[in-house]
C-alpha cells in the first residue's frame, strides 16, 4: 500500500516511516513547512539557509536513507492563521492556549490528510503515541498509547471519525525506548536527536516574546495590577501574557501572611492577574465549549468518565453534561489549576470520547 | 527510433524525464571525453611542463569548440563553474558598488543574487500577462549611471524568447548581459548583447562547467582573484575534464538545434492533448515566441507541488517553477510577474523536453495528468 508519513524530522516520525518501509509499504514522506526560520536558527544553520530549517533537512535525510520519496508542503500561511495567531490572541484574553491540538485539527489531520488522498495514499501515518481500534463495523475508536508516559491521545481529541479510518499510528503499541532502539537498528541519522516537548514555534520557551512579535506593539498587553482575591493590589505585572493559571514563579509579590502565592485567574480585558493560596486553585468542575465527539455524541450524564484538563494531567473521574455547545464537567474530586484555553479531553478507559476547550473553572 | 537515445542510459519504461530545463542528459560522447581526460595522464593547465601544456591544449581546443557554437572568437570565452558563476563574473566585473542595473523582472535568481552581492541597485522591467518584454521600457529605465542591462535570451520557467537584439539597440551604448543558459542549444542566439552566459549541463555536458562570452574591447574586473587562469578573469585551477566535455557537447550543438523541430512537435502535441483532457488547464507564456521544448501551465486550483509529487510517484519527473523554488518555498516569482496571484502562481508546473525525449514519455504524462487532477479534486485538495 502507498502510505504518506507525516515527517517532522524527529525520531518518532522517522521510525514510523522506517517501520512502514520495512513492512513493505510504499512510503511517501511529507513534511509541513510551518514557519520561517527565526534569525537565531538561521545563524545556527550557517546563514543562507534558503529552503529548510534543520528539521526538514533531517526528514529528507531519513527518506534519502530509506530510499523513499519526500516532499515539503508549504503550510506557512495556514499555520499562521490557524495556529500562531489564535495562540497569541488567547494570551491577550488571559488564556493559556494549546497550539498542538489546533495544528492536528487544522493541518495534520485536515490539509495533510487531504493531500495524502490526493497523492493516492491509502493511509496517513504519523509518529503519535496513540492507537486506533477497528471496531469491525466500519467505525473506529481512538485509544491511548500503550506507553502511558508517552501517550499523546490528548492532542488528538479533535479527529473526525471518518479520518480515523485512514490514520495509522505505528508507535501506539511501542515504548519510547523501543522507538530509539528501532532508530538505532535502522541506522536512522536522527536516532539520538533529543525529544522536544517545546512548542515548535517557541523553541526557546519564551512564549511572551512570540506573542509580542505576532500581535505587534499596539496590541501587546500593558502592565497592570496583581491583586489578591479580595481585590487588594499586591504589585504590578508586565502584561497578562506572561501568566498562566497555577503559575508560582515570576510573580514578584508576596502575601502579607507570607504564604506561597499562585496565579488563580488572568483577566485579559481588564489586565488583572489574581493570585492566592494554593487551595484556591481547586475547582469542582469546569465549563468548556467548541466540543467534539468522535462518535458524534457525548457520554451519558450519569457515566463517570476520565477527564484530562492538560496534557500532563493524570486524569480525574468526572461526570459531564452537554447543554447546546456547552460542556459542563463535574469532577468527583476537585482538581487543581483548571486553565482556560486548554482542552478538556474525556476518556472511557482507553478510549478517547472527545472533549472541548476550557472556558472557566466552576465551584471552588 | 530516436538517435539521441543511443548509448545514453535513460530512465526505464515506467519513467518519463520531462525536466530537461533543470538538467539535460549528459551526451555519451561528452561523458566519454571527460572520463578519458580523467583516466589519462594528469596535468595542471598552469604548469610549464609537457603535462601542463597538454591540459592547456585540451582547454584551448574546448574553448574553440564553445566559441564556434557561440559564433565567437576563442579569446572571448571565459570558462566558469556554470551559468550562476558566469553571471556573477559579469556583474562583478562591470558594475561598481552602488552602481545601477536595469534587468527584466523575470531574470534568473542568480542574476539578482549577483547584483545584491555587487551592491548594485536594480530596476526591474516588468513583463505583460504573456510574459513579454518591451525593449523601450529598458531604455526608459536607464540612468546616467546605469552600468549594465540584463535580459535573458529565454526564460527558464515559461520558455519565453526575448528580443535581446532590440533591447541592445534600445539601450546602447550600455552593455547588455544576456543569460542564454536555456536558449543555448534550443534556438539560435540573437546578436547584440555584450556578454552572453551559457551552461554546460543544459546542452549535454556534465554540471560544473559554463562560460561567459565577453565582447571584444569590454574590460572585466577579475572576479575570483589570485590566479592568472582565464586571463586573470577567473582564478582557480580549471575543471579540465568538464571543460573538455563541454567542448564536445558544443560540437554537437548543430545536431541539437536540428532536433528541435521534432521536440517542438512533441511539445505542441502534448499541449494540445492536455488542453483537451484536463479541465481548467491554463498555459503560461507567449505562444508566438517560446522555446520549442518548454510548456508551463497550471491546473486551476491544484497546487503545483501536489502535481509534481503525484506525477513523481508514478515516474514522471517535471518541476514546479524553477528547481530552486520547488523545495516548496515561495510561489514562483516569474508567474507572479505575469500578474498571477499567489494561489495561481503556486499552481504552476513546467514540462521541458529534449532531443532524447520519446513519444512514450510524453504519452505517459498525457495518460496520468487527467486522473491525477481528478483525484485532487475528489480528495478536496483542489
């Protein structure tokens, strides 16, 4: 079969491509060009890097090594509109966005999947740690990866049922160590490349600088007050885009009682950051919107499902209710740092049911 | 039977190499000449001994062959590593820092790169929707300090032929630099320019060798300084094997030119068949003045990179825009210069044939393209 492998230039997608090739499929590597190299990256590449940031070169090197085709698709405009700009706007609104989900929804499992079909491919393969289960009735389940530490199903909750039929995740059954072992065994030039958990367009982790560059000087959030829950001003901040709910470091203020303070709320329109004790971070539930259900419907209201409120969240038992497009999630036990802008993803055991985007915590 | 296929190893039956403007197959005689040189006794053309004299003689023989193909005298031909270097040599040799250059908007990126390196200011002469140039517009763009006018003999992407002689007459006495990398071996070159750039690998020599023809009486400042080679115009030990092969390829130029009517008939048949079978096909360039081997087109709404990849997977090699921009960078600046918007420019693809091209290769594209375009529409990619 002809399969398109989405190749980032990292170890995971490289091994996915190599395993498909080894299994006898006709592999076509596709790499998404998502942005221009930053000036720092251009310097690191020795300047004059006309075409590809290093990762695209790595992806091409892997495909050359395997002797398979590799093409670059230029999604810079789409990535800016669908991912980078919403990312920056979210910070202005006091939210903490999750761009990887947006990229999966709008590019990888939309535009790239379409391109794979246009190239006559039977499947789109990615290096995600997740599994697709064929129910045998023409429908499919999205499931967590076997390796719970690497599970990336959280980022995939927006996948359409009909897309699942054509998506393969060959790493879903594997451990990360197995993947590196395969990379070494197959002699892939990227076998010892370090894992990146950074957001690809914020390679140095400086979110605020990226936000400022995207929104422009006019829209950069102004300095404002840091207040406690009673509204008393404790200090000032350099702009709401520097803060996320649950953050403790970098506040520059202390409580009169000498307690550790955490960010409880970021109010973008007002420019206010509210801080307080750690127990004030607990929420009984949350409200989310823009929901997506892989089987087309939410779980029944009386079912206890598992809710994950951020990528590294271990999951919490919860009940859910849907009113219109609004999703209400009530945790069995209160959860810490429910963060507007992140996704809430719901599971039934291993199965991903769907989810939505967190609007606000509820209760206290 | 096509005599050009001869001993040359070409792609198998399922492959169709339709990208001759990117690089042409090396002629067997040229490859043999290079191999014979490399396998023979060594010799640096700058050495004073017999081995050096032998190398020098080989280069001078090739210089005579290339000069003959250009209708020039041997002393007017400077060998370079290729067309890009020849353009740099010409610009650096004639344009002082901060000098002014008038160039067509559709010159090869190497010309604009050479101007940037030279610190030149460039006025771009626009083309119309068919990619045509008006010689009077070059004259209108001249300034007292204009050091050079650049107009290519044939455009590499859309294949347009340009009125080099008329431009030279319009801008005289400012010297005209004409990039003939694509025109050489496909059409007769017009007289008029003071400098002409040609490339070996577009006419059956290996890549890595090209030449700059400089009109008598024109003084060029040395470019790669530090050696007396090429009369001080281009230092560095010569690529003798490549130069020898270029000379052999140049001797085959009359045959190459003689094959062009057949190539043109193939191209015209391809164009007619594609127009008939592919809905939304638009052809770029000037049908009245076009290289005989080149066909630039787009299928409305279908990305050129997608067509390139889909055809490549079936064994058909062509390019989207020029080879440099087909790494999926920006939409073709040449198609943009024709007035196409970004999406339309991204849809462009180029087919380029050569004397070695067979009917079967062209048929393969005719068979595949309609289905590939239909699949793109079905998938939602168009």
